[in-house]
C-alpha cells in the first residue's frame, strides 16, 4: 500500500484516536507520557506526522509536543501504526520525518519514552540518570533523547513541564 506522510490537521483527530486505540489497546492512559501531555504540553500539529493510506485513511501517527525541562524541548509520542500496517517501516519513517520537522524548526532536542533498540537508528540515546524528571514512574533505560543542534541539550535538566511560553 502507498502511504503519504503529512502534518497533522484538525480533521485527522478522530482517526488518530482510532489508530491509537487499535495499536495500544486499553492501558494507554495509564502511561507516564500521558501525564506529561495532560499537564499542559502543547501539541505541535505542524511537526506531528500522520501516515495516510492511498484512500486517505490515517494508518499511523507520531505526535510532537512542546515542553520544557530547564530549556525548551520537544516531547515525541504517542507513536503508533495500525496493526495491519506494522512491520513495513512506517513507524521509523514517521519518527524520522517528525524529527526532521523538529530540527527544521530550530528546536534544541527531542525527548521520549520508548525502546532504545527501536529509536537508536534515528539517533536517540538514553538520558543520563536523574537528568530529566517525569511526572510518574519511568524505566530510566527507556527515557531517550536526541540533540537537534550543537549544545541544544546542554541546559536541559529537571522536571519535564508545560512550556512557559
Ligand atoms: C512500535 C510501532 C509504532 C512500530 O511501528 P512499525 O511500523 O511496525 O515499525 P517499523 O516497521 O518501522 O519497525 C518494525 C520493527 O520494530 C521493532 N519493534 C517494534 N516495537 C518495538 C519495541 N517496542 N521495542 C523494540 N523493537 C520494536 C520490531 O523488531 C519490528 O520488527 P519486525 O517487523 O521484525 O517485527 C508499532 O508496533 C505500534 O504501533 N505498536 C503499538 C504502540 C507502541 O508500542 N508504540 C511505541 C511506543 S514507544
């Protein structure tokens, strides 16, 4: 199937929810990442990437949020691909395009909670222990970040919060 990656538009919202429900199943709202998002992280529609099927259905999403941890930062997630479209490279393609959009917007860095093995090819690595605090339990080996420009992560430290501006 041919897929197109594009920025999120308001009309994609319901279809994105359906993809998230199919990909994650119940329990999605219990994640610490959800606490970050509900505490005032700002959804960046223009940096978020959705995958559209050739009939225009949303089959994947990689959302990007504006947050702060000592310095402005982007928070990546949720990342989800419809189960019938998985294992075809769509997940990593969405991550690569969302990260490229963050880089083009002059961001400092991107942080996420996920499997290092999966995100390593895009350049993510484990955040040094204790450097960034999330509003809930997170396996430190799954807290990953990626620098977008030289020195971009130097001032990043402390609680992951809503952006100040
Ligand atoms: C994770 C997810 C987005 C990957 O999408 P995808 O389009 O299948 O990804 P790709 O095709 O780029 O890569 C597939 C490979 O990623 C690997 N992979 C998938 N999930 C992984 C994970 N949690 N940890 C490590 N590797 C993983 C698998 O090895 C898979 O290889 P396979 O095809 O041999 O099984 C998709 O599986 C999904 O929606 N899962 C449910 C939601 C979820 O867990 N999101 C990630 C939160 S960090």
